[in-house]
């Protein structure tokens, strides 16, 4: 679809992942350059309206440490059907990449280079009000 849009002279924004292989993305980049259109690969989370406001608010501040706790609808994402390739739906829990996409947009690059790790917290039960 991206190749067709580029061939039609349209600008293209691709969500993660922008392609199955690096070669596939390089091909799209070259096609876009030849067609004179923009090829923009991004993470949707970093395009949220509040992300630039957070980056601006942090600009010039001394940041001693960062702790990110990202909460996404885990029970929905982790259901057996969502993870079962036989069901035709292989949606993996991807919360970490959304948090990372925002962090790499709002934090100074020097700080991002010092990330030490991450862990996935899997709740054992949802509060009754959210079931």
C-alpha cells in the first residue's frame, strides 16, 4: 500500500514497524525520494498532542532520574485469542515500545543513552470496577 501511495504521488506516514525488513524500508525511502514525496516512519504514541508540551516543559530542567510506569489494557492485549496465531491475531503486548517512543521524544538524547533496563509487570487481577 505504501508503494502504491508513493507511486500516486502521495506523502506517506508509516506506523511501527515501517516494514518487514530494513531492505523493504530502504526501497520505500528510495521510491519516495524519486517521487519527491515525504516518507515518515513514526511511533503513534510520540505524535500525541501532549508529548511536545511535555518536551517543552522539560527543556532546560535538570533531570536526575526517570521512572516510567506505562499502563495499557493488559488483559485485553494478553488474552489467549490475541496471542494465538491460529486465531489469526498475533497481537503481542507492546506497551514498552510506546513508553520508549515517548521517552525518546521528550528526554534529552544524552539521558536516553543511559537507559538501564525495563521489566514487564503483569497484574494478577484487575480491580472489580474494570472487569
